[in-house]
C-alpha cells in the first residue's frame, strides 16, 4: 500500500478559488465588530479591510498556517508566535496593531454556528507547511521554570533574560545603561537625561552621605553604584546573578577609576552575610524576580544587613490584581521574556515589608514614567534593528520589539504599575528623615 499523491484520482484538494473564499469568510468571522480600522494583506496579494475607519495598520499574513491557528486557538499568542517566526509582518502603527488585535481576540465570542462554519471553511483552506505548527520556543528552557525559586532556578532565569548580550542591551538603553523606569521632568526629555534624573532621585531619597555604605541588590550594569560613588561619595557594593553583567561592571569600575569605592560580586541575595552591615540598601527592578512566596525571606535578609535607622528603597513593577494568576500577559512574559517573574499589588508588597519590621515613609507611583521609558526603548531598538538582529538574531529582535511595545501599552492602560517604596529599619522611635521632602527637589528652590 502507498499513500496517494495530490495528482491521484480520489484525493480532492481545495482549489485556489474555494480556498480564497474560505479564507475570506474565516477572517470575516474572526474580525467581526472590529473597532477602528485595519487592513489584512494575504499571501496571495489580496487585501481585506475591517472596521469602520481608515486603516491605521496592515497585518501581512504570509502563510495559510496562521489561519488554521487562529481558528483553533483565536489567541493573541498565536499572532505573537507567528510574528516571531516571521510569518506575519505589521506595517503602519505597531502600537495600534498590538492593542486592537489583542482586544479583538480577547473579546471575541463566537456562537456554535460560527464555530461550526469556521471548521467547515478550514477544510477548504489550502495545505500549509506543517513545520509552522511545530512548538515554538526560544530555548529549551521555558518548561523548566515552575516558580519554585530555588537558587539554581533563579540563576537560570536571570541568565535567560539578562545574559542575552551586553552589546544588545547597549543598543537601546541609555548612556548610563539603566534597565529600569526613568524619571521624566517633562515628556520631551531625552531618555539619557531622564535616567540620570532617576539615579539622582534615588540617591536623594536614600539621603546618601559621603562615607556611607550602600548595597544595591540586583545592580544590573552598575549604573546606580557608580553614580552614587561618583556623585555622593559613598562606598557602594552591588550584587547580581548575571555573569555578563558582573563582567561588565568589573570593567566599568576599572574604566571609571572607582576601584576601592565600588565593588561587585556574583551573589544571591539569600547568601548575603553579616548584620547591620550597610547604611543604605537599594533594590531597583529586582523584587519582581524574587517570587511572591519568597518576599518574606527577601525582606528579612534586607532587614538583617541594614543598620538600625538605615533606609531601604524598594523599586519595582506592581500589578493591578492580587497575586500572579495565569492570563495572557503573565503567560507571554513568563514564556518568552521573564521566566519565573511574579507581580502583586503594591499594598501587598508594602504590607510584607512592614511584616519584616520596616517602617514605611514614602510610596511613589511612576506608571507614566515607565510608559515613556518603554516607548523610548522600543524606538531605539527599532532604530538599531540591523545591529540588534546581527547581535541576537531576528527572532530575539522580534520578541523584544513586541515585548517593549506591549509593556508600554500595559503601563499606559494601568494594567501594570511601578512604585518606589522608601522604608527604614526601626531604631527605637528615631525618625531618619527630614520633616519635609524639600531636599528631594532642589531644582524647585
């Protein structure tokens, strides 16, 4: 026995005409009641318009395989993976495409008649490349992250995200190489100035004084510890789990002649030694990696190494819902970008700091600042597309472009927030701060 080829009698293949008509009907059902205006250009050159407004973007579908996925899953993640593979392109307003297509497929509700019609039409769509249906994964690691947050799994998760390439990050971060929310005095400010504003804002909040010791947990590429040593005269120590960041910071310390004033080591926060060892502690964009179940141990560690009356600035992303339930956003972030990252309400983060013995002094929300930051990062990445693709490959470039733009929309919509929480280790009722915030804003004086 042998299988029949398409040319043999008895095997009916869909012709181009019926396939085109079926594809049109499928997309009409999937894009029904589309809000705004969009255009779809298919692999055969046909262009279809949806919505009641002029199109702000064109979705270019290069393969019938995506039609099958949309019918079977009708999930924005299918579009994301097709974009990573290069099976679709987006021309025009990238942000409008992301927001409107996500809304369309999240809100799409089909009755049984529509579902049945979709399946019937799917049988008429031309054959597709089965390789396009293969499970998509940037690496073989993604299924190994289960939010246990052991030291080993945390180290691997950090490497997944931060050890992509130092040069890649350098293409779109600012001159200080700060990978966290900037601080804009006005929307037109450059990302370079806004990140310097942020570094100085943190140092002022911590009321750093010459000769004090500063610990930065998750020091990244060393921007804060070097800034604090240069401009505030402190002795700064940073820890990171990223080997590439560690190597970069050591070289940076030498290049900026900060030996003896700034140190860095590869160390998990749980392995920090000593008690009352630091005058001030900062953690900028790090506690998202800790895991909600481990926040108590994280806060207890900071409390132990901080001297009585010392200040702790905890800066990180928060969520608009309690806990870290599985949904489209969490699935995308954990699968492709931040394995094992977990967010929570700012009130829960603050409450757990209080449970550890900290007194809360100040909570500042920076959500619009992060939306602006992400827009800057995305624009800089797109401007350096060729260099980025050369450094990390076209798939990683597409993942990061989609991630940065998608996160900008998430912060703009209020789905995610970011907060700086300033606290102190209690010291028999002593107040460790000035009576007002006037010292934080010297430019107003």
